[in-house]
């Protein structure tokens, strides 16, 4: 018994796997636990085989070694640009959490980030995990699969970039800082008012040890305001994730 493999389908699958692999490998979507590399590779190949049949249909791969290499580079570029959008979305959560860590006083504390296996600030890591959990709870993985399928309409396999939307990449990068600040703005505002109050107290009552008193007060006040703002965090995270899909649409224009 001989098994015959359609080389066109195989090449299409490999090209698709480059885009999908770059997209999933560079994002913290698997941050809730360490996934072995072999499982990731198998998952990418299985999804790529399905996408090559669903999204591409009867399309033929580029002919010639040079065209195939150019198509592979293009697929890696598209996957990296899409991954950059997701990385900025989750980076906004980490940036906002890092601001709170510095303001509250948790900057000296750190946790192991499951996605990078590195020491990172407490609230930043917590917000990142909440963001990943929210992403799955709001069916963000379904949106991601739909966007990946549609990306082959926006960016067909083998398409060369006539114009790379650098302004969209820069705007998405800047949006990471903007949304990160907006996410934690109420807590930062309260902590700023506390700093002003402690500064005035230090001027009027020099005998008061403002430094020792300010640390626990800022921790308690910051956490309390963060808890009060928790019902609105989900909507803010949804807005952050929505910016990623808008960024992908701008890239396709």
C-alpha cells in the first residue's frame, strides 16, 4: 500500500503553519500554564492543515524556489504583525499593572510569570492572567480563529506587501500605553491625592513619620479602589482586545 501526498496541499499547509505559528508563539495566550513545545507544534500543524483546506480552497502555492521563499517570508511577516497586535493588547495590562506596583509599593515584590518564566511585578502579572482568562471567557479564541481565517482573504498566501502600514503599527504600540493608563487611572488618581495629602501632612507635622505611615495606607487604599473598579475592568479589557482586531483590519487596507 502506497500513500500519496498532494505536494500542493503540503506546501500550502507549511506556509499556513508559518503564519499561525508566528501568531501563537509570540503571544501570551498560553500564559495559564506551560504547554510543551511538541504540543504547540502539533496544534499548529493540525490547525494549518484544516485552514489550508477551508480558507485556501483550490489555491495553488507559489511556483519556484524564489517565490516559495518570498511567500514564506511574507507569511512570517504577517504572523509577526498580527502577533504584535495581541502582544500590545496584553502588554497594556502589564504596563497598567506595573504602574500600580510602583505607585502602591509592590515594585519590590515579584511573582513568576507563567508565560515567560521570569520574575515580574505582582499586580502586572495578576492583570495579565485576568486578561488571558477574560479573553477565553468572552470567546476571544473564537474571534481569533475567525480573524485568522479572514486574514487569508486580507493577506492571500504569496502576496507581497506593496505598502506596509507602519503608522498602524506605531499607533497600536502607542495605544498600549494609553489603554494601560486608562485601565488603572482611578487607582492612580486616588494614590496621587494621597501623595499630596501626605506631602501637606509632612510640611505641617514634621514629627509624623510619613514614609512609614504612607506605605500601608497606600497599599490598602490602592487595593480597595482596585476592588471597587473590578466590575469595570472586564469592559476595559474587552476594549483593549477589540483594538487588536481593529489593528488587523487597518493592516489589511
